C-alpha cells in the first residue's frame, strides 16, 4: 500500500513536467531580444513548443535551418547576438576554500594536445591541455571553449569522451571563413580532500581554480589566439557547476556557457543585467544530479528571463518527455552510469547555441 501511494505521488509530480520532447529544445530569450538563426546541426533547437504556456507566450524562440551544416557544402552564415559585457563578479561570495591534499594531481597525458603549466605561489603545479587547429596562427583570433572536467576526472576527457577536439577544426562560431574553428582550453583540477575536483563550493574571486583559469587564458591571449568576444565555458558534472561559477565571476569575459549534469542552482545571479545564456543538458535518470533538481535550476533561470536551451536526455541521448521517477527503472547503478556518460554527439548542438552569442567589445 505504501509503495502504491509513493508511486502515485511521484507520477503526479512528474506529470506536471511532461511534454513533447521537441519542447525541451526551445531557446528562451528576453522579451527585448531577437532570436537569430545559426548554422544548424542534427540537434539544433526546435522552433516549436515551450515547457509551459506562460513561457511560450512570454518569450520568442530561436529557430534553425533544417539542413545540417555537416552535410551541406555551403552552411548558413553564423549570426551572433552581441551582448554588453557585465562587470563582475555577479554572484554572492560564499563558502571557504577546501583544504588541499599533500599530494598533487598528476600531470595529464593529453594526446595530441599541448600541455601548459605554471606553479602557484605555494608550489602547487597547475596544468591545462590545449587543443587547437594545426594552422591556428593563420586563423587567429579564434573562439575559445573552456572545458572543465568532472570529479575525479582529468582534461583527457576532451579527447577520450567528447567530440570537441574533432569538431574544433571546422565548426564555425564566428561567421568568418578565415576564423573557422576554435581552441579548447581544458584546465586540470587539484587534489582536494581525497578527490580531484574544482572547488565549486568556494564562491569567491580568490578561488584558486578561477585564478588558474584566468592565467591560462591570458597565456593564450598573449599568443594572439583568442577572440575575446567569443570565450565560452563548458563542463560536465561538477565541471558544469564550475563553468557556471566561472561565468558568473567573469561575466565580462564569458559570452555564454554550457553545462552537462551540473546543477548550479546554489549560484544566484546578483547583477542587474540578465544572466549569461546557457545550454543545459541533463539525464532523465541521474542518481548523482537528480533530474528534478536540474529542472528546479531551469525554473530559476526562466524566472530571470535568462536565455536557455534545455535538453533532457535518456540513456542513449534521445530526448525524454519527463524525469524518470520510477525507482525500479532508474536504479542507483544505472543512474550513476548515466551521470558519468558524456552526451557524445550533442557537442555541435551546444556549440551552435554558444555561437549565437558574443560580447560587444571595442574593436573589429
């Protein structure tokens, strides 16, 4: 009897979030913003539907051409919406820095990438892997995608589990053929209290991971590689939380960000301007970052009119109409595996959303 009551309660809670899978691909924009088309991919945002009547009536939606740029000889030109940089930080200070372990995280072995490093004042080595097109000097300046790995992972995730490296040579985020492609900068986290991870609980400009990312970016800027109008952040798990944290602390540098299975609901935007655009991907069955927790964060973003693309995914990256709340179908083992499984094949969709936005900086 108790089990029947519990299942009935969960089904009622879930029913309020159900909808056509196409609805999950909407891009919400501010009333004053005009959505713009970009080069489309196989998972480009849909122009129909919205997860709620109020949202549908209040916000215009972005559309994309139906033809995939991967198979077209002449893909549509990228048109980005420039937004004014916001002077940060735009999040309230919170938490204390985690204590570092006496041992350091090992130097990552990023195949096919350059490994850059420096030593912090206390001797902690910091590393980052840089994936770039072969002729980066000729194409520069290029957009930069910051990639933050998850807990107990490393920057090698970029090459091992994502398609970001393979796409970095030909995806156009600028609309200018001479600047086609992008650079991936993947910082490595430190060893903190028994695990390797970013210190996302320390919300402060003094966060060592934030400062290290600043330094790695400045290194690439000195080389002349960086299109400062198009720096994007992306991450998985706690790395997705880190992408949101870095964006809120550095909104004058990051044009937009993407997060997979990373719940950043504790981070509240404090500046008067609208929060930066975000692509949010998550699993219907996730035992580490629950689906309903992710949707609570999405509702927070909706309330602030933050431009957002949300994709709720199943085990095989198919779109799901609702969170999986049945404990017999979403077990701990499968839910944990889902959390750790990067949504390979959705990178182009995320990149094309990010490419819709750039910072309105002085200069060409």
